[in-house]
């Protein structure tokens, strides 16, 4: 006798009764069928061909003793080792487990980066957060393939999440080689009760909402109620906004890409209770310090491409100044190449480290995940995506 967790209410039910139980969550018969279709592709053990080859669902590898001890996946453990041996006196903060998902030739190169980043975020959530594992994609700890993720996103739209975004795609994305952006990532995770939040970094003359390169959707920016709000100087076009301008040294008077880097540092250096860990993670003189935090990676979007930020490094310069470098996993890179460079501790910087000077786009957007699972009341609010926005 086997038991399964309902992906909607997390109740443990007999596996043979899961379909009937899940269908009871839907009033619309077609929506129930959509759920079963997505679940079918997610659980299928053989490749399918619709309309082009898509890889089968990938299971997150069990953590070995080294990973359990250090709280990282294999690629993140190797990155941690490289950062500890890096030149200079540096402070680095990393998220825990993340599996790298590369775009595959003849499958998704040129359009699939957004889906690959969603897979990377999922690989973190199902390993690091038990409450997320129990509700995401059937609760079995698998990372769905792209085709399955497309159906899950359609289900999110059908349930009322990000209606404006759904209309941009005419409610259909299954089987399409279509770019997606941060809003689609947020809508997908919010539909499971994950508290996904969006942050915009835009020049004053640009529109903020979607910078995927696939579409530009105009909206009225609003301020979220997430834990990062107190650390941001936000701008909003509505007089009813409860945004606040806080004189935080990380953001006061900072412009452009450095503002983005400071935000990323603040995100990773604050724990789930909003306590600043910066003072406790400074390295001792003459050595590097690497800390593994409990924060989830960031979906990082700009015009035409998206990547996953897994950490950030603060380098101490001889003149007393500091220099930030984002630590990024890019779907455009080959996993084997990354692993080879990291294992040899040679050449890995050119793939993973990105200094502030490389951030030359006029618009950037990020999606981050708050801890915990949304209540039923919160779920209704999450259906309307808003963003914390501030201008360069």
C-alpha cells in the first residue's frame, strides 16, 4: 500500500485514490483533465515526442555525505571550494543545493533558458525546503522537464494566476518554443503556494514588468509586502502604495548596476528572520570566507536571456574599497564544462563570476522566494503579480 501527497492540499492519500482526490479540488472538469495530463507527462518514464523531443523528467540526485555536511549540491560544493581558494581576501555567500540545467541542442537552445532556470530553482526547493517539496509538481521531489512545466504553467493560468500574462500568450504555451520571463516563473510557483516575489531594476524611461525580450507588458508597478521591502528605496505610480524610503547604507545614493549588486548582497546576507548576517561572515585577515545561506537562488532576467544567481562575492581591494561579483549559473553553459573547471579550480571564474561592470543592460528583473507556504487567503492575493520597482 503506497501513499502520495496531494499537490494542492498536501494531504496524504492512497496513491490509487490520488486522481479522484485531486479532481475534487476542481469545479471545472476540463481543468481536472489538464492536471491529470500534466501529472501524466511528469510521471512518464519514457521520452515523448510532442511536437519535438523533450527530455524526460529528471530526478534530483540524493545528497551524499559530503553534500549533507556542507549543505550544497555537488556543483555548489565545488564552487564553495574554489571560492575558498580564490585570490585575495573575499567574502562569499552561497545558497545551498542547486543542480545546473543546461539548454540542449535540438531541444531548447535559443528559447529555453527561462525553463532551465525554473528547473534550477525547483532543484533547490525540493531538496532544501521540505514544505515546498511536498506541494511542488506532485510532491515526489522530481524536477519536471520543459513540456511538463509548460502544462503546469497553463494550469496556473487556468486557476487565475497572472491573467494578464496568460492573455499575452493566448492562454496556451504547451509545446511552444516561446521565451518566458520572470512573471511566468512567479506565476508558476505562486500557483503552488510558494511566495514568489518580483523586483525590477529599470531606467526611469523604461517600462517595468517583463524584460524577457519576448514581450513588453505595461502595468502599474505596486510594492509587494515581502521582507525585502524595508531595504529598498522603491518608486510606484500609485498614491495608495505603502512604499517606504529607508536610509539604508546599502542603497542610499547608489545608482545603476551597483544598486542591483547591493540588493543581491542584502538578499543573501539576511536570514529568514531578516537578521543581517554581514558582520558575522567577514573573513579573517589573509583568508577567504564562504558562507552557505538558507536563501533560495534568484531568477535573473534581462532582455533576451535569463540566468540563475546562486550567490555573491564581496572582494576587499587594497585601497579599502569593496567590489561585488555575482555568482551565476547560466543555462547556456555546458554542465560538464562547469564541473570540469570547478573540479580543476581553473577557468571557472569566466563562467560563474560576473562583476558589476558587466551589468550593462538598462533593465533587469529578479524573482525570489520567501520561506513558508501561502495560506488560502494569501493564494488569492498571489494571483495578481506585483513588483517592487526602483529606478537607476
